[in-house]
C-alpha cells in the first residue's frame, strides 16, 4: 500500500534498494527533530542506508515536546517503506512547548500512521523494550538532540521487557553512545543548543553514562552545507526536498549540518573523513554549564571526533539525500 501511495505522490524509493538484506550496525536515533535541517537529513539518510543494507534502524526517539514530531518522523519512515519503524515520544510531549518547524508540513503532505504523540509509546519505555530484544553490546545510540530520554533510560527501573535497571540494561545491550555535542578539546563555558534543552539530563548522562561515548563535536557541522541540489535532483514529494524547501525555499543551504556527520561516523564505512581524538579523556560539565574535554579520566574508551575531509563528507551526504 505504501508503494502505491508513493507512486500517487510522485516519488518512491528504488525497489532494488528496498530489498537489501538487513545488516550493518543496529542504531537507535534520539533527535530534537522539529526545526533544524540536520535532524531531518538524518532521518532520510538513515532510511537510505537501511535500504542499502548498511544499518538496521532499531527505532527513533523524539526528545522535544512537539506533539507532531513523532507523526512527522513516521511520515518520513513511511515514505521510505519503513513505516513499521518504532517511534517514541519524550515524556511531557503533550505540553507541546517546542516549535513545530517543518513537522506539520511533513504530516500534511505525506502518509503516516502515527497522528500525534498520544499515538506513540513513551521514549523510555520503548528504549527498554527495544534494547531488551537486541544482542548484547550491539546497539549504537546516535543522540542528535537533548539528553532527556537518555537520562530517563539511565534512571529507569525494571519492567517494560527487561528485569534490569536502566544502567544495567544499557551496560548489557549498548555498544556505545555517539553524541552530537561539544567543541573539543577547548570546549565552551556556556551550554550549547542540545545541552539547553534539558540541563539536568545533560549532566546525568555526561557524568554517569556507563558505555563508551564518542562526541562528534560542533566544528565539523559549520562547513557541512548540504542539500542545495535537492530541488533539482529530487522529486517534489521526496521528504528531504519537502523539508529543504520549507526551510530554505530552494536557495543555498541556510545552515550547517551537525547531525548527518554524527550518523555517518556512527555507522562507519567512510574511511578518511573523520579523526578520533582524546582517548583517555572525557567530556565534563564545566563551571559555566558547558562541555569541556578533560584530558585525563577513568573512561579509557571515550573520544571526540573531528571532520578531516570536509569535501568528501559533503559529497557523501549530498549523494545520500535524494533517493537514487
């Protein structure tokens, strides 16, 4: 039925790609999907990579109180023939206090089966159920927004599919957390966007997460200006084009892209584009509430990630954004 709807809308992913066997790293995406281009681009790229057999999208979590965010995520997944991908809503979504941005446009223009946050499970309960079903040490969490869901998972009690506490469940099932945050090694003395969403949750995760953390920091996103050809290379009903048109009116990219590099690093297979630095250190909350890199820590496997080949990164993202 989705394929038929896609034809009616004038766009459908390639059948060959959709038949690729499920393989690659198991990924859960946690996003402040609502306003920013890079969050939307991650949803499209993740689905394309899944179609190509490069990752397994275990689930997607909204971490901002926008009642329509889960519906818009579901609309993108449905457009890529992945409408059964589990989607979770952050606690307190009913407050609807976060700007909707492009979410309503996606819901208006694309088929979806989740109508709003009342039709989606809570992110923490969904995290627990999904993680409980995965092989041990197999899941990469790609966090490209606030820390609310991660802190909630960390503090969660037994139940929802697992007899383990949140910390024990993370330790058993999660391979690593790949987080878009920080400007390392120097850091900033004030909180940045992702930290501001929920400062208490930020501190809980930065100070207490039990698996290795890779911070894909903010330097790379500044020059990751991508998607400029979508209005000429992608059909009008392509979800990435819909968002790009909404935000930039088919002009040049109006913002950098921090989240797509984070996903591509987490998934791998992009040799020579990233460097891995800071091993033996860890991110810490500094006196101003921002993140700094502490060069000596008890976390031997943490690191921060820089882009070292910007041209190759941009080319890779621009190749993935329109369905080919």
